[in-house]
């Protein structure tokens, strides 16, 4: 297992669009393991491969209190979305920034697990928010894209300064 570096906004690669996974091999298993290790260490409740500069449709997640309910979403697609809910979001690629975002409240998702087995899931609450947040990452989209351009610009300037200081 290995920790991977997380890209920080406004890194250009966060805007790349991920490609579907075609082969469920040992390399994919290692990627999924590394993503869990990186997510738990951060700590975060979800991680999209885009965030570690891997542009394949791979998401890991664990929204449980005890961090013992790992979920894998490969080639995830939203089958339906309904309702609307506002939730405060954060992102490991946008450290220290927390803002309310409105999204559909309930989703149905189809995905594959790490073995290639297809499954469907109905989600609401934090799980629905997190799934949509992670699928956005795979499409090069960030939660701050839902904010005003003014707010987004302030966040960009703040993080650019921090990244410069950190080298
Ligand atoms: O750890 C995370 N917490 C979180 C809180 C509210 C809405 C979404 C998230 S996902 C985030 C981890 C992350 O950046 N995933 O891409
Ligand atoms: Ni994120």
C-alpha cells in the first residue's frame, strides 16, 4: 500500500475528464488500496482518482462513523436524481474551505465494484451528496464551481498563496 499525493486547487489536472475502467486487474486493485489508504489518512469520507492525478473512473468512499464501511464505485453513472438539499461541503483538494452547496437530495447510481461486478444503489443524505461530489471530480468539476465567480476567485487566490508558501 502507498499514500498518494492529493492535487490542490487550482491544479490544472483537477479539470481533466476521467476515462472508464476497462480491465479489472491487479493494477486496479492496487490503485483502489492506495486510494483507501490516502482517503483514511487525509482524513476524508471520499476520494476520486482525479484527485491523485489518475484519470480513470474510480471512486472510494466511507461515510461511516467507525470507518469500517468501505465502498468502491467504478464507472459510476447517475441513473436518476430528484429533490433538492443544501449541504455544507469540503474537499481534500480545496483544504480549509467549507461552503453550502445545493444538489439533488436523492440519487440512483449504477457502478461496478473492484471485481467488475455491476450493482445499483439508492442514496440520500450524506451518501448522495458524496457520490455526486465524487462523480463531479471525475468530470473535472469541483464544488466551488457551484459558488459565485467572486467567491471562487477569492478561494483560488487564497490557495495559490498557500501553495506558493508550501513550495
Ligand atoms: O472528506 C470529504 N468530506 C465531504 C463533506 C461534504 C461533502 C463532500 C465531502 S467529500 C470530501 C473528500 C473529497 O474531497 N472527496 O472528493
Ligand atoms: Ni473532493
